[in-house]
C-alpha cells in the first residue's frame, strides 16, 4: 500500500508537469489561407439534458462554411424534435437530418456515423457527441492544427457539467481521473488517441484506416479514431479548445453503468495498461495503509501527503486546463469519487456486459462487441 501511495503521488505530480507542457505550447501564427469547410456529424440516440441548447451552439459557429448532419435510425428518435426546433430558429444554417442505420456492424453509434458520413459534403469530418455544447469559435480552433499537413486527426478536452450529488461525483471522473491519465500519456508517448467530445478527421485519413467499417464492431470507437491513424503515420493533435459535456447521470445505476462501460473499454483495449492503474489508486491505498498501521503517525503522514497532493493536483488541472470554476466547491467529493472509482476499477476485471443508452451488449478481447445490442 505504501508503494501504491508513493507511485500515485508521483503520478499526480507528473500530471502537473504534463499540464504545464500543454499550456506552454506556442500559439500558431495567423495565416491568410482560406479555412476549409467542415461537416459536423452528430449521431442521435435518446434524449440528453438541454438538447436544443447543445445543438444550437453548433448552429452559431463563426466559420466560413460548415454543415451539421444529425443521424437517427428512424423518425421515432426523440432528439429529432430538438433538431427541428433548432432548424426553425436558425434558418440560415446548413442543417440536415439523415435517417437509416448504415453499416451492419454491432456498434450502433458507428453504424450511424457511417450513414451520415456518406451524406457529408466536405473533406473534413467533425464527429461530435449529441451531449456536447461548444462556443462560436469551436470549429476555428479545431481546424487550426490542420495547417500542418502531417496532422490527420484533431481532438480536444472537455469539462463535464452535471446536476445532483451522483451526477457531480460522476463528472469528477473526467477532471480527476481521465484528464491526468490523458495528459501523462500525451507527454510520455504523444497523442495516440482521440476523445469522443470532438474528433476532427480528414476524410482521406479515415479512408486510409478502412473507414468506419474498421470500427463497426468496436466498443472504444473514439479511442481508435486516434489510435489507428497514429499507427498509420498521421499525427494526432490536441486543439486549443475545451467544450462542455452535459452529463445525464441521475442515479447510482447510471453512474455504475457509465463507469463499467468506460473501464471495460479500457481493459479490453489495453489490458496491461488497465492493470497498471493499480498504481494510481492513491486515495484508497492511503486509507488502507492508515488502517493497516493502526492509525500510527506514519500512517497519518502518508495519508495526509497523498490526499493533499491528490486534491491540489485535481484543483490545478481542472482550473488551468479545463477552466472549470466549479472544482473548488467539489473538492470534498474527490475522495468519495476515488473510493468508488477503485471499486469500479476492480469490478472492471469481471464480466463483459455493458450498457449504452438503453442497450446492452457483450464485449470480448480487443474491445470487440460480441453480439448485436439488445434493448433493456
């Protein structure tokens, strides 16, 4: 337990170094070159919190040429009402609805992306989840790294907003668990992954990895949209932008389903990396160490240092990288989130069933979906 406390503290400290490296990137020089048009792909499934505001934020982009394609399997999709309201309120925006399932693969999101990508007009495709909200300069910031022809994929960070105690605990998973890991991975091995909040990819790069067909049976499709292009020799870059993620977690069941899906995706895609997460479980290890030493002075010292570094880094990363102003009010929840996170991490070693937007399916090695999703 002492070794885990030390390694976790070192991990947190290195995440600060990685964050400072990210924040110190030089600003790219302005150019007079025309900005390329972008097709925004938004697959729909279920109803997210505040869908009209989410969708409308993309209809107000201050960018020369873009279109938004919303994909739904059929007219019964509840999100279509919000889309049509945005279309009425933004008559000048190029917004279309595309119906149909697309590929025959087992991942319903990838099926829908393949369908709407076939209708897209432009050579740059921005894959954006339906629960994301962006400011008017989002497209401009995402396109900026593509001035370098070696860059094939651009992704960006996101800050999560949620309501209720359970939702806020779930939202802390981003800034206190995922963000440090992503920053450390970027510094150690470079960007070789993408994040589903925003993935801008050149169409020719997507074609070079086999198109969406290469992902049709995979659970971690967003991760692979960075990994496969990186393996093919294309650079993946992190944009100078942070979008808002509107999390719909309302109950402990929602929290559990989301965390298990996330963990199972990591375990099946990177099993050794998932096992290595034991060395980041500092909060839980410090508590066990404190109990194992009978509340000794050493136990209290180790627990105090581990938790102080944990909370300080959580605050710094959320405030500096995500510009998240709520982190100060939520710091007291971080230890609770960490203890739950350890429990979900352990649970992720067992079973192969995940739930996603009202559907359940089984996942095998390599993150492959084993059967067609069924309604729950």
